[in-house]
C-alpha cells in the first residue's frame, strides 16, 4: 500500500492530500529515510512524521485496504522518540 494512503487509512493524518504534502516536504520518513508518498508500506516498517517541532514514530502492524474508525489504531503502535527521552519531562496532551 502507498504511504500516503496508509497514513490516511490508519488516521495518522486526516486527509490523503495532507499526507501527500507532508511527504513532498520531507516531513515523513520510512525506516529512517525520507519517503515519497508512493513508497510501499508493509508490516514491520517504522514511519516517522514531523509535526512542527514534535516527531511521532510508529511501527506498522497491519496493512488493510478498508478499516473501521475504531480499528484504525490497531494498524500501528506508537514508539518512543528520542526527543521525549532527552527532555525528561512528561508532556502529555
């Protein structure tokens, strides 16, 4: 599955056009490399997304074409980021 489509279906990014723009601007990485929107995503891949000064890292657990809203969170697992470990302050939303 394409990276931009995965980001939308998993609800990591709300719209596919926004996911596409994030990839074009170099804010999305796949396994440590800046990724294009057309990159193929498979289980086990690590996706990093830069939101402003914050980065989110997730591990792909499943790739499915159609997912209900409630099950979308089961497609990935959040990973700890280096920024959180360095700061030492628990800044939760």
